[in-house]
C-alpha cells in the first residue's frame, strides 16, 4: 500500500503534489537550519570579529526577508493545492477513450460490498477492476461513516449513511493492490481491508460472466445477513438478484445497520483492567 508507488494517474498526480509540497517547504526549512548553525558559529564567544550591538532593535532588510519568504511559500503551496484540488476533484471524470465502469460500494460493519450493476454481479471484500478502464464509484454506508481508500490509486473518500458520494479512479496495469478503511468505525475496523485485483479487459469480462452464473444470489435477505456486524466473512461473488439494492441502501429504504453499540453509563476505562469503572 505504498503511496509513493502509484498504479494509476490519480495516485501519480497526488504523489507529484506531495513531492512538490515537500520541496517548497524544504526551500525555507533547509536555509533556516543552515542559518541557525551559521549564527551560532559566527557569534560564538571566541570570535572577536562578530559585532556586539546591544542597542540594535530594527532592520528593514531583515523584516523584508522574514516576511517575504514565508509569504512566497504560502502562495506557492496555496497555488499547488488549489490547482490540484480542482484537477483531482473525486467527482471529475477521467479522460479516456474507454467508457467508465460503474461500481457501487457499500461499507458494512466490518466489510466491503461491491456491486457491479452493468454486469449484474457483486462481491465481498474483493474488488476486481479492468486495467486501463476508468472506474466510476458510487459509495454509501450501511451504518456509520467510513472511508474508502486504495492508497496506490489515490483519493480517499468518505461513505455516509443516507448519502451517496462519487469517486473516479483508474488502474494502469494488472496486479494485486490493497484497499482499506481509513475511518475508525468500531471494533472490527482494523480488519476492514480488501483485495483489489486489477486484470486485463478480457479477464474482467470472463470474471463477470462466471460471477453472473454463481449459485449465490444477492438479494435483500442475503444482504441482511451480510449487514450483520462481524469480520469473519468469506470473500465471495454473487449474481445480483435485486438490481436496485444500492439505491434502497442509500435512500434507507432498507433500514441502516445497527452500528457500534451506544455508550453505557458504566464503561470500563481500560479493556485490560478487568474492572468496570463508572464514567465520569
């Protein structure tokens, strides 16, 4: 999950912004460090050439340097961030000769559900993408807020219950990547990762065709089983038995999941203490 090894244009652009920002900040950090050591050496007690000016209190040239350099850094960083924020807007489609692939994402407690409406299939904790094809994600949450993130592809985005967010990504070449939940969402948060399989376009077509013939069907009843809290779930593919399932989840036509338990008036301060101390 190395963000400095991007596997798509969005990740590569974000890496460029990161490197440019660090370089701009180092332009003031490095001279400041050098000047600190330089002043300490020049004004040492044994240097008789250093001038002692106890009455000195102001220099216009020093004030100009002190304010101009940080102002330039802020303007450069602001420019890089402003341009990047518009160019890498998650909702902005990726220019490509290939039509985008639509994938609907639902964050559950504590697993990920991926629905492919065009292929009429779905999968749990495994995301399969065709290389070189832009992907348009529609994301929602079945319970609490979460965050969808594939570090090597870029652009972390939140999922929220009763809302739909949008994200566009593209993977350059076949390979196996890792995705994760970047928002604490309860007990099983740390195990809420998923595998991203990037395959060629023909392999993706074969995978979708095979998945559409699966014996497992994803309908409201099976979704209710998946929505139960837990991390012990086998990665599986389903044929989509209810085409409007994502819409029903996002509009809360299907009731939200239970989410983390509400705080109790008496909670244990530390799970290792074995005690049950009253909340203060």
